[in-house]
C-alpha cells in the first residue's frame, strides 16, 4: 500500500432508508471522501443532516445502498462478513456518546474486553490495559465499576478501550454529548493528544463547534451531501470551556 493511500475512502456513497408505509429517505446522497493517516477531522452538520449515517458507514457498521467504501485500500463490499468483522476490529476504534461500558465489569475489565476477544495472552493483556489506563489518567480507578465514575471518567475508559487494539482510525460520535463543558474540554484534549502522539486518524462526528475548532479538517454536511470540506494548518487552542 502506497504512502498516500487513504485509510478510509467513500466513493459516491448513498444511503437510502426504506421504512414501511413511508416514502424512501435519502440520508446520504453521493458522498465522496478521502481520509488519510493521522488526520484529525470533524464532521459537522445540523440534526438530521446525515452525520450518524455517515459515521456508521465510515465505521463499516452499516452498508451503503450504492457506492463503495474502501477500508485501508480494500473494497468493503467485496469482503465476507467475517473478513469485515476482522478488518473493522483491527482498524477502527469507536467512542460513543452513551459510553457503552459494561456495567458489571470493572474499569480494568472493560478495557481488557477487546483483548480477551482476540485471545491476547494474560501477561500482554495486563500490560496493554495498564498502559492505556495510564494514558487516560485512570490507573487509580482500575477496580471501580462504571457507576462509580463521573461522565468524563466513563468516557476516558471508553477511549482506553477503543485504543487497546491499536486502531488506525478512531471514530467518535458526539463523544461529549453527555458531558459538562469542563469534562468535554478534557475529553477532546485526551483524544486529540493521543491522536497526535500515536498517529491515529480521528474522526469526530459532532454538532459542537468547540470540537470542530480543535480539528485540522472540518467536513460540513447538509441534507446528506458534503457542503464544505476545509483543511487548516493551525488549530486554535481553547482557553476556557
Ligand atoms: N433507520 C432509519 N430509518 C429511517 N430513517 C432514518 C434512519 N436513520 C436515520 N434516518 C433519517 O435519516 C436522516 C439522517 O439521520 P442521521 O444520520 O441520524 O442524522 P444526524 O446524525 O445528522 O442527526 C434523518 O432524517 C433521519 O430521520
Ligand atoms: Mg446523529
């Protein structure tokens, strides 16, 4: 694979929802997009514009009605279910608005889960979990349950969990949607900092302009189409939340 090959690419992707008794709805309309290694991107747009639909397609959680998605240079439509599940697991980490942590597992066990699924040996698992909990400043909460944590701490657990498989891409759908402004600022700083340090591509899906300010590329969507796609060299540092 060449240096400039995108990690993720959409070619003329459309997504139509067909609900019973309703007219078909075109949520994404001919979207083409190239995303390179290490990019820090936000996808913005008003509610209903198609952001989550695009996020699900970018994350290969859903398939387009037409068009093609290339994950790491490979056409997703040509992969079997198993190949796709493996490629997704090895390439993409997800962070969601609602944290999606397992309530009965400890912080450590939540972060360990993706490694258990991959049969990583116990010693290595331990090291990876500790390193990732340390990176988000939660070593002292290892044995807590999610219910004992603040929203910001829960989201930091979710970030650690998303990163244990060393994904090339981190997709975050409204990651600060359930957080106060102080925790939001912290979470954005954690994610952008880790992205720069690890060279991971980060895609925020958000309607929060303060997140968009922190990214190098802002893709704005409206009625399922890309309205603008702007890159900038310098990113404004936010002073106050
Ligand atoms: N499963 C679905 N079935 C029918 N319509 C849907 C479905 N999911 C989303 N939509 C519609 O597609 C449009 C885009 O939705 P979505 O991608 O969730 O937007 P956003 O995340 O920007 O708010 C909305 O009008 C929504 O009602
Ligand atoms: Mg949404």
